């Protein structure tokens, strides 16, 4: 269990530090006022700077994990940085690379995290003198490395499975009086409906894109037009998506792109992400390269009301047993993170029983007002700076605090056993690979024993 906690803590810190390293840069100052930084570790041709470690350490001190962490946090962080560099080297050897569409998604996700942290893009610009696009562009190589590390680790651990015997053995290791005490837990699901944008608004966006297409056809640079007009993360790169394998992009986008000849620009194409005009750059075997300008039509007040009415009717059907909540969520929910589980939230181990403490406070307040088996009336919730969706909540069951047991908590115990087995395999893999790379640690960190682990 301590190994799992350590892995969770250090991964959280390093991942969060991708944003912190840029937004709150740390410098080590000598008494004379000069800036001092140095390389504290080398893993083949990859380096780790003292400023990098100290920035992560400062972030760790402000995180909830600091309260329960035992040991030398700097050593744990440095260990994790070294392991990350080893994973990157192995990713190079194994040709593990990030598809542009995946990187685009990760950039959007990090962008939303930064906005949530600072409130708005205007606040980011005011505080740091950089736009969100500039920040993401500077973070892009680091984000790509992080994703490659995750992909490499996933490839290493993908075949790890546990048997019921292993779960029982794991459970029996703990004395009864030291078994985990689970707090209040819930099985709770949501169905979220995004407003459907009116055809009038879509037509307005199509006309804007056609006007941009005409400018490009009349000689203006498509890339410059994309830079100043596209609403997608690739806009900062002139709309370029790079070479993509067939099947990697939205089907509507791909069909529109592959219908073109190199150099041609499509008429507006609607996909799940919005409406695009696409320029095909090149076809090469099973791959193709495109650039695009994306605009997202915005719903009006009536569209939002229509989403509410849809959920009111769906709620009636569920209560009348015309359809189950799970079936309704899979068919109609626009929340991709929960619909795959029939609308239910899951914890880090995949269990639909989640602790009250892990719920968003606003969501918990609504759940607490319901009884087991009840479904809330639709409500509008804010999702971003200028977007609203409608939501209904199903409180299936509340579980009182209890000590872990095999009957009630088998799935949680199975997940914990799996995590332990993965941690062991990961440690064994890294221990083996660290012998294959050049590793040099500054003597200041000899106490960490990284080379000897």
C-alpha cells in the first residue's frame, strides 16, 4: 500500500508541475543575487535540472499529499524524474510516439486546467504576460514527453491481471483491526445533455468559413488565416495537424479531407468538434497531412431550454420503467467519461462505489438531497467560461462507513491487488532498464540511493 501511495503522490506532482514549471518558475539565487542552476542528474542524453526538482518540490508542499507523505520528498521526486527519463529512452527504442490527434486532445485538456486554475484567459494574460496559446505552445514538448511516458508505461503493464486467489491473499495480509475503513460511499450516475445548436447558428458559422475559404483561394495564406481565426488548439500552428493514419481522426473530418486533392480546400465540414474548412497538404500511403480552420457554433437560450425539456421527458420514461437509467445514459448522455459506465462515476480503480470526499462539492450537495433510487429534476450547470449543459442525477445507493471485507469490497480489493502487482512489475522493469542506460546523479543526492536501487 505504501508503494502505491508513493507512486500516486510522485506522479501527481510531476504531472501537475508541467503547468507550474512555466507559470511559477523557480530560480535558485546565490547570496550575491546571481541566478544559479545546475544539472543534478543525467540519464543518457537527458538531463534533470535543480530548478526542475525545486519547482516540483514547492508544488508538493502545497498539495494535500504532503500531509501524509513520509520520507524525503525531494528524493522521491528525483527518483520519479529519473524513472521518467528512463521511460522516455525506452519509448524512443520501442518507437512509442504520440498521434497528433492525441496530442491535440492533451493540449486542450491542459488548457482547460490552466483556465480553471486562473479563472479566465484574460487573467492568465494579465498575470503572466502570455496568452494561453503561447503558454501551451511552450508546454507542448513537455506535454508530449509526459504522454509518451504514460503510453510506454501502459504498454509495459497492459498484460497484468490478478486471480481471485491473489485477491484473497492480498486481503489476508492485513490484521482485522488494520483493514481499510471505507468512509461514506455512493453509487451515483448522471446524464448530461449538451444543447443542440440551431441550424441558423450553424449556417452563420458556415458563411464565416466560406468567407475565409474564399480569402485562401484568392491567395491569402491558409496558415495565417488559421492562426487568427481557428478555435482549435492547432490554430497556433497554422491549423496543421501533421501526418495522420487513416482512422485516427473524426470520420466526417477524414472523409472531407480524403475527398480532396493536395492543395485543395474543402467546403465547410461538420464533425463532433465543430465545423471546419480543410486543406489537404499531402497523401502518403496510408497517411495524409492536413491543416484546418475550426469554428464551434454556440447554442442560444432556447437551445439550452430544449436540452432541459429533453431530460425532463427522459426522466419520466426512466421513472415509468420504459427504459433503465443505464440504457438512457448510454444512448443519450453527452458525457463520454460516464456514459460508457451507464452514467455512473467510477473511482481510480474502476469501481462505481465512490467516496463522498472525492465528489465535487456542488454535486455532493445535490446527491445529499436525494434518497436512494431517486432521480433529480434537470438542472443547468456551467462547464467552462461560456457554456452550459443540463444534468439529471441518479442516486442509486448510499453505503455507510465500514471496514473492508471480501464480500462487499471485492472489486476494490481486486483493483488494489492489481495496482500492487503493476507497481511491482513497473519497479522490476525500471530496475532492469536503469542498468542499460548511463546514469549520473549529483553527489548532493547520494542520500537518495537512486543508482543503487
